[in-house]
C-alpha cells in the first residue's frame, strides 16, 4: 500500500513547529551567554574590589607624566592627560597603518605583475622576493631592519649629509621643515582645479572608449594639467613653500622634521612583508581572467599595457579585492608589533605605559581591543564599497 504524502496543511504545521523549535533553542542559547557574561563581569568586579583596584574611566583626565618620542598632536608629559596619550598612540598607529597599506599595495602589485612577466630575470626575482619574504617571520624582519640596518648607521658626530639638506644618522632621518607662505593657498587651489580637470578628462576618455572602442591617451594631458596649473599659480603669486635649515650640534639636530628609526623600521617591515602576500593575490587575480579576454583585446589592436589596464586589471579586481581586504586587516593588526622596538603606537602607549601606571587593565585592554575592532570594521566597510564599485554586472 503506497504511503500518502503529507497534505499542504500538514507541511505548514511541521514547518512552523521546526521554526518554533529553532527559535526556542536560540533564545535559550542567548540567555545562557548573557548569564555567563554577567557572571564574568561580576567576578571581575569583585576581584578588583578585593584587590583595592579602582575601576571606571576616572583616570582618563589624570596627568600622564611620561614622554612620548613621536607625537602628531601637541603633547606634554607635565600637562597632558592619559586621554591625550591615547589619542597620540592612536594617531601613530593610523599613520603607520596608512603608509604601510599604500606602500604594500604598490610593491605588491608590481611584484605580482612581475611574476607574470615574460622577462625571465624579472619573473625569477619577483618569485624569489615572494618566497623569501613571506617565509620569514615578520618579527624577525622588523628586528632586522631596526637593529641590523638602521641602528648601524653613523652616530651624531658622523652624520651623513644628504642632497636637499637632509641629515641621516642612527637617531633618524632629519628633513628640513616645510614652511608655507601666503601664496600657498593659490597654488593649492590651482592643484585642486587640475585634479578636477583630470577627473573630467578621464571620465570623458572612458565614455568615448565605451562608445567608439578607440582608446584615448590622456597620460600626457593629465601630466600637463597637474604640473602646468600649479606652475602658473607659482609664476603669478610667487613661491608658496620654503624649507627651514637644519642645525647640527654636538648633541642633537634642530630645525627640522625627525623620522625616527623605529617608525622607519616598522613601516619598512610591514610594507615589505605584506607586499609578498599581496603579490600572490594579484597574480591569482590576473590568472583568473580568461585568456580569451586578452586575445580579444589583442585582436582589437590594443597594446599590452592598454590590455592590462583596460581589460585584465578591471576584471581581476573582482577576485583581488576580498583577499586584499584581509591583507590590509593583517597589516593593521601586525602594527602592534611596534612594541618590540619601542615605537609609540596605541599598544605601546596605552596598553603599555598607561596600563602600567594606572593598573586598570580591564578598562585599558577593553578600549584597545574596541579601537582595533572599530578600525578593522571601518576598513572592511570601505573595501566592500570599493568591491561593489568594481563589480561587473552581467546583463
């Protein structure tokens, strides 16, 4: 006798019962997690009270009392607060992460495309770079750049004079400080106008290429705009920028901008290390583009450079962007290794000095973790928006 299948009302009842059961399980799990979190928080509060350790963020406005070697905002050990020290460390972290992302992206794309080059030497050198750099721990590379390269430079007495008035020694690279004159506003407006004109020109060139299939070379006009407009403004209003003169004494160098060896070593290590992984991401993205796309572009008479720029890279970016986001997040988190060489980033300043002075580990560590989480989520959001912009929609 054949088994009768459930009638539609029976299926609906069974489906509703399944949904109710899943909802009940999730509710119970949520309650259990909340109870565990409450228990942990209560236990921590009792332990802090028993150890006579203050809780809360009352320390935020207390005087810090310690110096920081690199500050992007005004900071004084005698007057600035722990909150001010937090912002100093955060800005130092963002500076390193931002520069590291830019340099790692440029180096990674060049090395990734170099691995696909038909030139035997370029391809082998690029492969060697990737295989060596990505298989050596980042901490060792950081210590190499700091101890074996930058710290072996001449001392203050044997400082090296570089072109342009710069001075290099084991205390850092000292550059003349830029001093902006009154005509700087005119030169800046001229440059911004040139950038706007360049964007309009490129949009017009892309639209013309889509309509006619004929590429429009805009490299020379773009260069003329970006250089010509500011030069005209300088010729009319005068030189907008001057540089101060460095003064080398027996004990220090004054009158300029100091790039600390800790900062330089951290940026170098992060950029070179992350670039090796970005290179593999780029190579995989380019290889993911069908060979027929390249052959079609060549049959239309496009040069290899134009084929790479107009056909291969736009399609490869859809494959490149997701893992590229992961590499950016790794670089951001790896910047916390700055504590190994004493660079004053967020971890070294806030989770190090501030924690040791105040003893409020829970608040300090919680804030530090929340900051890294917020920066990572914001970076992911930006990359997701960019991924949508480069996505090719099939009609």
